[in-house]
C-alpha cells in the first residue's frame, strides 16, 4: 500500500471546479461562532460539490485568515452569500423553490438514514450552543437528525455538516452515476 500522488488523485483546479456541476443543495450556517467551523464547512462543501453556502447572522465571512486556514482554499471555490438573518436566507430559498430542512433534534425529525435527498434542498445548521434558531423553524419543511448513541446529544457543527453533505453527495451524485 502507498499513498496516491497529487497527480494520481486527479484533483480539479480552481477554474475546473468552478465549471463542474454542483449538487443542487444549499447549506445554511445559522449564527456559527467558530471561524474554524466555518472553514471546515467550506472544505467539506468543496469536497462534496455543494451548490452554495448561505452565511447568516454572526457567522464570519471570507476573506478571513482563520477561515482560510481551515478551509485550505475552499473559501475561494465554494459559492457563498451573506444574510443578516436566517429568516432572510429562508425567504430567499423559498423564492428560489428550495425545500428547507433543519438539522436538529425536534419533534417529527427524520433519522438521516431514512432521509431521501432530492434536488433543490437546503439544510440549516445551527449555532454551536443553541442549535438551529427558533426563528428558522417556521420556514422548515422538516428536520433531519443524525442518530447518536453516546452520552452526548450533539455533534460539532463541522462534523455534522460533513455527515449531512456526505449523505446528500452519496444519494444525489454517487447513486446517480452508478
């Protein structure tokens, strides 16, 4: 066994990445405090070709050294927009025809393994302490929950985003190309 070289990995250039088809998915960051978490979400969004990130409220925006350090340049490839409130972001998503889902533990949430992805979906990821804001819930068509069996009842937002994005990528991209 040996590690593959960069040439063998066939990584896209920034220009090539901008031209390839992205998943018709928006990930909404609802008042994320940590710049490292924001950078990690950008990096995962790049890896899984997420269509766009919506950054809301106190969520920091590129360019920022701390975001860039974790994103490893994905903050320069993944399309993003800033909204002063998550409600503004949700209204924009509605006007574009997106179905909106909170990634949260709420009544009636669907476990991720039972969730079927479709095009034109948006997923709201909440604050590290308070989760998805109450203000966003009236805009949501449903909620997705990641099953957990330990003593803690939450995951770091960047870990959560990676799990959600992998699930969407698997269903909308990998299963489509089989």
